[in-house]
C-alpha cells in the first residue's frame, strides 16, 4: 500500500473515485443510455412496421396482379366469343347476300332472255316480212305481171309456211 501512497492514492481517494464512477455511470445511464435504447427500440419497431407494411403491399400487389390476370383472361375469352359471333354473323350475312344476288341474277337473266326472245321474234318477223316482200318483187319481176299479185302473195305465204315448219 505504500506504493499507492507514494503515488498519492489512499483508501479515501479510491472510495471517492468509486463513488464518482458510480455516479457517472448512473447519470450516463439515466440521461444517455435509456434515451438511446428507447430511440433504438423505436427505430427497430418503425423498421418492423415498414417491413410488415411492405409485405402487406406486396401481398396486395400480388392479389391485384392475379385479379388483373383473371380479368385479362376473362376479357380474352369474351373477345374470342364475340369474334366467333361476328364471324358467324358475317358468314350468315354473306350467305344471305349471295342468295339474294343469285335470285336477282336469275330475275335479270329471265328478263334478259325474255327481251332477247322478244327481239329475236321481232327480228324474225321483220326478216320474214322483208323476205316476203323481196320474194314477191322477184317473182313479180320474173312473171312480169302475167300472174295476178294476190295469187303470188298467197303462194309465197303458203310456201313460206311449208318450209319454216
């Protein structure tokens, strides 16, 4: 102990040093350590809350993504169904239009054939008349008025009827 006394340390000083050290530890604990621990606990809790909130948002996002994919799938199915209906409708309308066009074509062909037959008959009639007149003139020219004209006319008409049958 003598060595400690030479340094100027005695039992009373050690006791004061210990009391001062204890007092310093208690003051630091009360004013510094507890607030720092409280702040760290708050920070830890805040981080846990944020992680929990992020997990919750992630789960909500995953749920929304599933809902959107389901809605997309439903929309695709609906669009496919509507597309099939439109194809059926277009096919039906095309068939109706083709049928209607065929009917109109038949009507037009019938009218055209009737018009052609009418004109053909008119032309044949006109040609017959022209031929009869021409034959009459030829025969009259040949006979030079030695045969009566009405006899020639009836002979030509009879001959024409015989050869056109």
